[in-house]
């Protein structure tokens, strides 16, 4: 979501011999400044290279501000009309790629305001009445994060839909369930996928929580102390879709907790995606072969012709790193700042833009892979039966049928597993006589619980992996997701 900035910033690596030659004084505050900044000052100070991503929000905010200024009589209706037309024309210019972004004008706010004055003259100079870049940037950034939240929420819903669709189809197909990545008990492939649907639902809950908390309007806090003009903050807040104006002007311009909360929830969501990505990587590997990804989501090797690498999954896994970094980076920027605004806060945007973009890419790639992958159901079924996966079912049978205390049943089952292992067979391949040699009261009935499907069908407790549970849950999710 950050734009390529090559065209508007001088090279950093080699500023050249004119590093200290001052450009012309800034048009916006030139009154007090005799000369412009050193080139390197401009280089470190300008944010237009990345904050032009805020242009839509900046124009929205200015339109709402101007409408309010006119309504309370601070500017005339004619001025407001000129400002409105000018801002619309600027929006079209930016949209078309024709806007003359200038590093000398530092950031998106001054670029747009200067252009407005260039286009409409005097009226443009009245727009900044009762406003400061401090409340302006806080407003723009909140609007941007809110838009990002809405976009990511829709993407997360799409991924949930892809997972639930697959889960409905594979509600009864067994796969090994793991703990410690050791075969534990059979589960269904659908059940495994629905676990991620639940995680994503909580991620979406966190998105909505963050959205609710950020949805207050800083505009009108001005530089830090409010303003002497008779502004109507509630009107501006409502026009921008905020629930209300922020109550404390110092807080309004100086906190970035909404951005941090966004990054924190993004880090958690990325962690969920990374776990699924890791499973996809494992499932694709030759010793597992639980799924196959098509050419659409894999790459080949330049040297090993047999390879089909799950690069997209690996990159989803890796994106977590930059998102975690963004969170820690911004926490570090903010932690020592006295109230109110400090320029340090300009460093808030890039990590948020980068994390939002990474998360959006990861969600899209994951939805693509979930729709693309082919489950190798026969192979999963075979693996689900290996490793004495129904040993717990055997122990439960001993408890239920012979009334053994569970600890004793566990012990007897352990001896039966050892016997089968020594013989090189599965539990179901032991003869009744062999079983009775270990526990004489065992009857033929035990064999009914040793199969995978019987094991799955028995897990009917709420939230368990029984195919009927899984099918019901998948249906419910698909219905809820629409
Ligand atoms: N570009 C600045 C930022 O992103 C805008 C606010 C500047 N305010 C100021 N007082 N210098 O934070």
C-alpha cells in the first residue's frame, strides 16, 4: 500500500556535494524562515514518499472540515464550494497519476493544501483554519487503519469460507491427529480445517474490537490544546463515520494506540496463518503426501527436476516476521514520547502500511492455496491408521465394557501396543487369544472400536471430531458466512 517513491525523493545513498545547499524556504511557514532546509534535512524530514498513501483520507478529512467551517460561519459558502471543487479536482489528478508530489512540501497534507491554493487561490489558504497537521494526520491515519481493518475483515471471511467449504466436503475423511507431531488419535481433515476457521473468527473479533475503539475523531483538537474558533466537532466526526469526537485534545493528537492495537492483532492473525502455512509445507512433503498443491502455488527447482516447492506457504509463514517487527518497532518509537505530538510519530506509518500489506497478501495467498490444494484422502487414511492411533479407543472400551479404572485400562492397552509392535502389526491385527493372554476378559467386541471410522464416529462430544459434528459445524459456518 506504500507507493514507489523513487520519483519524488533525491538519492539517499549519495546526497552529493550540494548537501548543505538550502532549497527555497517552505511556502507553508516561510514567514519565520529565512532559508530552506539542508538537503539532508529534507531527506530525513519528508514523509511524502510513503504518506501519500493517505491521500484519499486526507481529502475526505478536508472536505468534512471545510463543510463544518462553512456551516458555523468561519468561512463563506463560496469559499467552501471552491475548496470542495478544488479538492475533487486534486483527487482526480492523483487518481490519474498527474499530481506533482514534491518532497519540499514534506508530507501529503501540505502537498494537497499547497496544490489547492495553487488551483483556487485565497480560499485554499483558509482551509487550515482551526486545524493543525497534528489533528489532521491523526484523523487521516485513523481513517486509513479503519479502511484497512474493513478490507482485512472481508479477506479473513473469504478464507474462512474457503476452509469451511473444504471442511464440509471432508467432514468424514480421516487424517492422523497429532500432539508433539506424533500420531495421537484419528481426526477428520474437515475438523482440522475448521480449527482454523475458529481461530480466524476470533481474529475478526479482534479486528472489530480495534475498529470500535479507534472510531473516535481527533479532528478539531488542533495542534494540541483545541481552538478558539467555534467549531462543531460532532459534525465533523459524523461526516467521517466516527462515533464521536475524541474527548481530550492532547490525547487526540498524541496517541497511536489504535495503530499498535492493529499491529498486535495483525501479529496474532499472522501467527495463525503461519501455523497453517507450516502445516501445508509439512503436508506437501514427500514423506507425508497428505495434500498436493498445483503449479499455481508452487515453484520448481533449477537443479532438482522432481521438486515442487510450496513457496507461497513458506512466504505466508515468513511474513509473520515483518509484522511482528512492525509491532515492536512502533511500540519502541512510542514508549518514551512526552505529550503531545513529536515528529517521532511520523515513523508510525510505514510499519502499519507494510504490515497491512503483508497480512493482506498472506490472507489472499492462503485462500488461494486452500482452494487449490488436493487432499490425498487415501494416503491420509492410511497414515491415520498407523502408529496405533486407536489405542485410546481400546482403553476407553476396557473402561466402558470391563469397568476397568482408566489408569489400569491405559496400562493394559500399553502392553497390547507393545505386543503388536513386537509382532510388527496394528492393534486390529492381534488375535483375540493374543489379547486375552494380556487381559483374559477381553471379548470379540473390542475389534469394533479398533477401526479408524469407528474411532471417529465415537467422538460425538461437543466440539469433537465425529463426522456428524464436523458436517454440522461446517454447514453452520457456511451459513453464517453467507
Ligand atoms: N508528516 C507528519 C506526520 O506524519 C504530519 C504532522 C506534522 N506535524 C508537525 N507538527 N510537524 O506525523
